[in-house]
């Protein structure tokens, strides 16, 4: 909403200075200013502009109210869509008073409208710093501020993705903990099942080392060993075997699944473009398995091809109505997209098919929470915990729900149960760090938990991001920047990349704003 010219009339200050017994004549510039305000409020912007200009021209030198007049004229010009002139006027205001918050906010809005996001964020950041200093405490960031950060983050995210592919994508997998949980969400996943001969890994290795094999082929041996290694959590070695099995010359009798495994690992490494080629080739060759369809659809979502991803998820549930993977992954997508009713229906179908699907109960819990149905949310989290072999991640998600409901004591208890279940699961420590800040404002304990998370899993983006936020609060920006670079190196999804890019941008402009404020303060002291 367009702000009106400042309502604190310059005439008031003139009146205070006047002699009550012998009133002085109101200065011409004050009369003109008041008339201009009336025209502006009536929507007569051309008339108001002329009067504001006359008021400025008749204003005496050294008038402390000149910035107010310039601001008002800038607002008129903005109403008349004379953007460049309006920008110039706001800049004159700032030249007169480098800490004039309203002018920074107004100029930031104009820059945003023009698509000049860097200058917009520069002004928003400085205005926010001034507001925070005046208030003596952190303030909520304005919506426009956040929108600019997110738009810039999206640009930087895409640039980073393009850079990675341009310099030959460096393959690296996330932690074994993360991958184990990922495969847990795919009930159709294969691993040891490839080993139809029931050979040991040692025996398979001997046969592979012996070289050319006829029956089973060398490709078959690689696929079997890759499956065994995958089932044991030796994911890097498993990927290497699947790549060998997928080679045409290896003559794998089940090459389509070797390729599917290779593409799966590529998606987990963040190489969606290469994975997409394999998924597409398998799809075009007529392969129709729920495992392929949900992975292909998820890959397309990462690449921004939402329409086709939706089509593939729909095909998966239509072709495989009794397969939980189809319903679960479409439900997850719908939950992320805010389609709560449809998400709930899909996830409820999952738990009807499989009462031991802990992650479906977890997602149902969050679905009900977003609908403000917290009793049902808690009930579903309890059912998730009761599932056989419930992983630490379930306790963490249950704790996150309690945290969302500001039941911090129960949240802390659940996070500690997660640690007891699996000391290597990093998100238990990340959430304990968050809770320490919320409940006790204990920075040192929060750092301790985040350090532990990173020790457990050096690929945990959330731990690096949160530690960077702590450093930013402590104005240790160099350390924050270092952690964000580490987080960036571990990003494998577009959502993680965008989050880290947004934080890097915020840090850059916050640092600039602080430097500017310090320079102005020093200049004022001279």
C-alpha cells in the first residue's frame, strides 16, 4: 500500500518556535506543503507534484524538513509512474540523511519493481538494520525483503546447478544414514534379491576377478554383488558395481535393473540430468514398474517438470493400486504442494495397504498438523513410533511436531529418544540445538549439538546451515560464510541449494549494511 507523505507537518515545529503573543506568518513553503498534501490525499498527483516542487524551491537553505519535502515529491512521482525521477528523489533524501529509513524502504520497493534485485536487497538490508538498532532487538523481516531474497536465491541456485554441469558433475553420495532412510521409503526397492545364486560377496568377487564369465555373465555377477553391497550399506561400492553391470559389453541379463540402480544413485548424488536420460530410456523401452515411475517422477520434480511428474505419479497409482510406493510418493508431493486433502487421502491409502509404514504415518501427522487437527497429528505420530523397526528419524519428526505446538519439554524428550535409538542420526542433534536456542537461549550448548551433528554426518546441510545462522547472530560473519560454503558443497537437491543460496545472499548484504552503518557512525563522530 502506497504510503502518504509524512503527516508530521513542518508547520507544527514552526508554531512551537513562534511567540504566542505575536504569532508569526506561516512560511510560504509550509503553506505550499500543506496544500500539496491535500491534493495528494485527494489523488490529484499532478497538482500535488507542482505544489511540492514550489515548496522545495521556496524552502530556506538548511531547512531540516527538506528531506520530508523530497520524500513527498518522490511519492508523487511514483504515483505518476515516473520511476527514474522518483528514484532520484529518494536518493536525494538519503544523501541528506543517510539513515532515513522510509526513503530506503521506498527506494527498495522501486528497485524490486524494476527487477533490480541486488539494489533492492541492499536498501532493504540497511533499512532492516536501522530498524533493528532502533528497536534494540531483532525484528521480523518484511515480506518484500523475503521475496527479494527468495527470487535472488532461485537465480543463484540455477546458476550453481549450471556451473556444476558445465564443469563436469562431481559424483558424491550423501551419508549412509541418509541413503538408508531414503531406501526405507521405497518398499519396492531391490538389493540382495539380485543374488539369485545365493553366492557370498567373497565368492562373487573371486568370479569377477577371474574375468570373462559366460553363465552367469560378468554383468550378472556385478549386479549381484552390487545388490549385496547395497543391502549392507556399502553404497559407494554398490554404485561402482551397478555402473559395471549397466555397461552393454558386460552382457547383464537384467541390464534394465542395473541401469535403474545406476540412475537411482545418480539422483541421490544430485545429478538429475544424467539420471533423467536413463529413466527416459527405460521408460521409452517399455519398462513399467512402480519403482521406476516414482523415481522418474521425483527426478522430474527436481528438474522443474511438474506437469509430467504429476502424470507419472498418476500412472503409478493407476497401474499399481496395491503398491504403497505409488501412493506414498504422490502423497508426499501433494503435501509439499499444499494439496492437504489429496495428500491425506493418498497417505491413508498407504497405511491401509501397510500398517507398518512408519513414514506414511509421519507424513499424515504433518498433514493433520497443517490442517490444525493436532489430536490426529499426534495420534499418527504415535502410530509411527509403534511400527516395527521404527528409525530414529520418526522420533525426530514427532519431536518436530511437538516443537511446532510449543510443547518444548516433550519435544526435547523425543529428540533424546532419537539419539538413544541411533547416535549417528544427525537431525536429532540439529533439533536439540534448535530447542536449546528456543527454550534456554544457550548458544554454547547449541554449538555443541551442531558440532556433534557434523561429526556424525559431514553431509548434513541442515547442521552447517544452522551453525552458520548462529555465527551470523554473533556477527562472526567469516565463520558463517565458511559454514555456508561447506553446506553448498553438500547440497544435492534444489531445495537445499536454494536455502543455502538465500542464506549466502542474506549474509552478503547484511555484512554490507553493517559496514555502511559503522562507516556512517564514524563519520558522525568526527
